[in-house]
């Protein structure tokens, strides 16, 4: 028995369950729909109509992962999501390394999303285009402005997340409507203009689109603060993932119906090009929607960047101070550390320029998001192999999809991600609270 149990934070029974179904749904949808959707039609354009096969693969794989996460979430109401599942299935070290990489993806992701926000802001403030110091200042202001909301309380951050998610969907639904009512099938591209064979094209489009589903596990992370988490989290995870899949496919198809294929390949803002059908105010509306979209994704990432270290502290894999809450129920120490690390990384990389900084940080973040999903699928496979073969098959398929995503990220991404995760080993042995056995 340990002597320091009373020093550990209590996460399973917080004083108030601040997040309901719609708050969880907004986390899933709001984090997945960030800046990527606004460029995906251009990315897929060279592959023509065959690009939709990639959407089918990624949507199907993501829904399988959502089902697995939902089943895992039904068994425990602890915060941490994939971290808790890895810890339960494979022990302290694996649980901590998953947490370490997962947490790193959050504070690495903060500057990535903030940089994307500033990129859209230049549409309204052109002077920012060649002013890297001003760009960095705007990005920092966004990070800390949203950080203050999360520091004030998880309920406030959840409300803001829901509001931004609803607002970001308005311009996307407008584009879907434009495609439905004014689109022309003559604008659709050829079936396979790339000329490649079916399976290589399928692999290419699947790799291009799978990043758009990063964040489907978001509702599982703050489970300790969710009302009726055993039922709410699984429903929000599956329904949120299906919502995003349908929106992605419908929005991409609408843009292809409105913007001729020859123009779409060379477009730098496909949604704005499609929005010209709405009049002169259309492109500005899309730029504003993209800003709301990125800000909403950042708000969700910041919220989770505090929840995850708090969950690790509850599992006694990190100092208890990371789990201490303020009066609003926010894990203030964890949030402040995450916000500070994200800010330092932003400033350190802004000398590369807007696009270069975005690309470098995105490379570092992606594999750290994918590995926890693979471990979660393996955890469910281990649990259900003997007792529920149908779920074991689903977990196996979800694991295969995750492995495909991890391997498809490329050797450079895997190398950087591996180094980052292994860097957590010293932190595990130095930071784990010592358990003193009573006489």
C-alpha cells in the first residue's frame, strides 16, 4: 500500500461533469475538421473520380477505429482515451510512452493550426503576408487567447468548441448546397487522369485523405469529465466520425461539380473558387469560415492538451501536480506547460517561414497521433480475442488500417516520431512518482 494516495488527483469523480453528448461530438467534429478540408479537393484533383476510392477506404477505416474506441470507452470512464486503454492492456511503460507521444502531438499541433489560421488571416490583412514577426505575434495571441478560455474552465472551453463547430459547418454546408443546385456534371474530372493502376492510386489517395480523420479519438480523452461517459463517449465518437466522413465526401464532390477539373488542379483556394457562385462576398465568407474552422480545432487541441497529462497523473505515471484542478475544473499546470511548449515551438520555427514551419511541425505531429490508435486497436484485439471474436475481427481490421497509415507516413516521419517518443523514456523513469510501502 502506498502512503501518497491522498496526494493523487481524483479524476473519476470530479465535482461536476461538464461535458455532454454535444460537447463530445463537437470535440470529434471540431478537431477533425480543421484546415485540411479546404485544400483536399485540390490534392485529390490529379486522381480524378478515382480519388473517391481513397475517401471510401479512409472513411471505412476511421469508422472501424471509432467502433473500437467506443467499445474501449464503454469499459472505463477514466480520462486519457487511448492512453488509458494502452495502460490497461500493456502496462505502465507502454501507457506512458503512448501518453508522451500523444501529448507531444498536441503541443506540436498548436503552432501547426495557429500558423494555418494566420495564413487565412492574410486574406483580410494582406500586410501580414511578408511580416513573419507579426504573423508569429498573431499566432501566439490566438494560442493564449484560447488557452485562457480553457484555463477558466472545461465547461467554457466545451461551449466555445460547440459554438465554433456549428459556425465552421455553415460555409461548408453552403458549398455543398452550391454544388447540389448549381453544379454541372460536365465539370467532373476523368475517372483516372493520372493513368496509374487502380491499387497504387487507391493507396495514394488513401494516404492523402487519412490525415483528415486525425482527432476521431478526441471525445475519449476527457471521459472523466463527461456525463454518463460509458454511453456518451462511444456514441459521440462513432456519430462524430460518420458526420465528418459524410461532410468530407459531400464537400469534395460539390467543389468538383462547380469548379472545372482543369481549373481545380491549379487552384490555391478551391472552396473560395466554388463560393464565387454565391457572389462577390462568397470567397470572403469561405476565408472567414476557414479561420473559424482552424480556431475551433485549436481550441479542442488546447483543451485536450491539459486533460491528457491530468489523466497520466491519475494513473500515477506522472507527478500529481499535473492533475491539480483550479476552481473551474481546469488542470491549470498541465495547460500552462502545454501552452508554453507550443509557444516556444512556434517561435523557434517561424524563421522557416509560414509554409516551411507548417510542413515541418505537421511532419512531427502526424505519427504521434497515429500510433495511439494502433495501440488502441491492439488493446481491443487482446481483450476480445477469446471472448468476442466478432469484435476481435473489427479490431484486427482497424489495427491493419492504422498500421497502413503509420507505414504510409514515410520513413522520415517515422524516424522523427520514433525519436520523439523514445525521448520519453528518461521522463518515465525520472518523473514517475515513487511508491513508498508502509511498514
